[in-house]
C-alpha cells in the first residue's frame, strides 16, 4: 500500500506532537488542569484570529458553529444578506432559510470573488439587513475573498459582518478586529491541524448586543450559555477534551512560528502549486486565489474521479474532488497546516505522473521544475510573479 499523504483542504494532517497527545488517557474537564488548558487554547485562538473579542469553543464540526452564527443573530422573519459563490457560501443561505430568515441572495459565479461595491449597494437597498454572511476561503473553488474590503463597507452600516473562516483562518491573513468582523467561524480540522470535532466563534461586542436582544431558537448552540461559562473558563457541555489537548499543541506550534510567517508559508506554497499547474497547462478555478488551498480543473476528457483514485492508489496522495457543478471536473489540494515545500513538490510530481500514466500528454518534470523555481527564488529573497489565474 502506498504511504498515506493526506493533502485535502480538510481534514488536514495532524502533527506528531498532536498525535501523541491523542494517545493519552482521557482527563476530566471540571478540573483546574483542564481550565488552565482551555484558557491557554482560548488565548491561542485569539492570537491566531487577531482578536480581543470573546472566543467560544464548541464541540461540533464547522457547520455547527455556522448554525450558531445564524440562530443567535437573526430572528425568524429577520433579514440577512448572503454572499454566495460556491458550495460553502451557499450553506449560509440554506441555514438561514432553515430558520425562517429572509435571505437577500447575492450570487456571483463559482470561481469569482465578491466585490465590496456590490455589498455596499445591497446594504443601501436593504438597510434593515441584520447581518452579511460571507466566506474567507471558499474551499469548493479556492477563491480567497477580500474580507478587508467587505469589512470597510459593512462597518458603517447597521449590519453585522459574519465570516466563515472555517478553512481559511490559520492559512490566510485574517484580522478579525481590524477588519470589522463581528462573528468569525473557524473549524479545528483545516488550517489548525487538529482532527475534526471542534469549532470556534469570535464574537464582537456589537454581535453580543444583538444576541441578547433576540429570541434564539437554540439550546446546545445558545451562545449566551457559552459566554456565561467563559468566566471559568468552562464550556456549558462536555467538550471534546482530547481534541482540546491536541489543539493546544497546534496553537503552540503556530505561536512558535509566528502567525504572519504561517500565512507567508501558505502563500508561498500556493504560488508554487499554481506555477506547477500553469506549467502543466492546467487551469485554476479561482480568479482570486486563496492562500490555503487550490482548486484545479482536470484536463478536458479526463475522468476527475478516476484521476483522484489513481493518485491515491499509486502514490497515497489524497486530494479532494469537486463539489456541486464541479464534481468530477476538478481536484482540490491543500497548502496549509503542516505541509511543506517537499510535500508540495511530491504532490506536483504525483499529479504529473498520474496524468502521464493515464495517457495525457505531459512533459514530465515541467510542473515540478516550475514549482521548485518558486521556492528557489523565495529562498533567494526574490518574489516570483506567478500571477493569480
Ligand atoms: C470545511 C468547511 C465547512 C464545513 O465544515 P464542517 O466541519 O464540515 O462542518 C464550511 N465552510 C468552509 C469554508 C469549509 O472549508
């Protein structure tokens, strides 16, 4: 069997220190030891999210925290603006609709970024919108949205800015307070290098005022219960204790490297992947590439699912396929978490080989060469211009 090389944009690989932590006996959570660990983790998350706001820890996948960011902020019959451009941003709309919220849907084609001007226009037209729901890194297309620009137009309005940073935060620059993000949603299993099962919310004072003001159809996801428990710090229900310990290891590693360096590393790996794909003549899905992952079209006429199966069977390289209209047409590769330059080069090599072995016309080494040059130039302090698309 080929050696497993998990390179999907979630879940991502867990560091050896994190894995060793997971091998330990379960501890109890209503103890001073666990409170100290939770306090450390919440501080670490604040550092990674660049926020001084309250950070809440939930035991659920990322979508659970998205649901919390819907049911706690907008009452039934209230109005929300949803920016939609892919599988995950679509989820905001589906969630809002499930809770009887009136959705003002702003759709742009999959692969395109949102424009702040459009958001400003929508806010003028709908001054009663309670919140704008958007996404930092759209994991279905590899688009990185300009949340800073969107924050500038949402800031002066009455609406709250809610950002799905589930896969982006910890890979892409995200300055929660500075950019005016009222609620940031993050998951454990993407750039934070921890197994699935934890999700986090950063909540601004303005968002708390709204949460206090409305009827919330929530119990497990009632955020006021989580806020009350923060004094401990505690969690209202049993947290995934072992995952909190593993997360502490990831956050220590991020702090040791420095968050700006972590962002720069993901950006560099992304540039190298894009250069490699470009050299192989493959097209990217995203017009404005995210820093934590890349979505790439498989060549016309090639079965995308068979291609992914071959990559995994032959080389152990596990990539993700396409979702929705992109199913069978694209592969998605991570450049976040503990992945490094050689991980990227080996993945590009595997892609070249698999394409060649499946009868595609490929100049072996071309992609690896282009990606290597990006790394060599970066090591020499030159910033290579390998463009966006
Ligand atoms: C992974 C992901 C989600 C869904 O998270 P789950 O943990 O699977 O619930 C939502 N949004 C984005 C951008 C993601 O990448």
